[in-house]
């Protein structure tokens, strides 16, 4: 069988169907303090999960960043929560993505300029407005073999997700227009 499998083959074999692995939502404010706390609160409201704070890895004096200083917050979503957030996120960007957003393994990312563009979110003057990055990891069933602790193995060539398969999945599942 060739590397590019047909849609008919994918629908018959459940091990070849693409699926969402995880969705990572990131808000970076570039400084710690009150702004980071507000961004954390916004992310918690949007996802219903408690965000983790991320620290700077090195000092950049020109930007006023110190190593170890918290400057961003992220949330990782899986399963049904990831699907629901993606539906709302795609509506915020007008259900359009660029084909260059996809990498060769089917993962993709997009940005939301203002969190108030997401359906159902109202502006709160106490919190302000934040933009965010949404990174989506796609996979097929069987990717567990590369993450498990015991008897870890590589994912086979046929089992790896391609860019075209991911684009078709996003088009069919979420109705997103890829340009």
C-alpha cells in the first residue's frame, strides 16, 4: 500500500483514522506580576482548567527579562474539552486556516488576536484583552508506543500522520476552509 492512503481505506481501518492528540493554549505577556495573573484568569475562564505558568529560560537585559521569571501561562486540553475549544477557536478566526500552518507531521497552530472574539466571552475591563496561540497535535491510534514508559518503541512509517490527512480531517470535522 502506498504512503497516501485513500479516504475509503481510512474509514474502514480504525487504526488509520486521524484524531486530536492535544490542544495547547498559550498566553505570553512577557512579564510577571499583575498582567500575568490577569492572563491566567482569562485562560482559566476560557478553558475551565487551571493554567501552568512558564518561566523565561534566559536573561535578556534589553527586554527586562530575567531567567526564571514567570512570563506566560499555558493549558493543555485533551479529549472532548479540546474538541469544544477548537470549535470555538476556529469560529474566532473565521473558520479559515492557511495551509502553511500545518507541518509535515499534521500538527498545526494558529493565533487568536483578542480573546473576546471567542464565542460566548464578554469583555471584562478588570481583565483587559489578551491574544493567544493555539497549537494542535494530531495523531493516529497507536502513538502510545512512543510515549509509554515500559517497552517504548518508534511509531511505524505507515502509522505516521501526513499533512494532507490532517488537512482533510480538519476540513471534514470542523468545516474549516484551508487556503
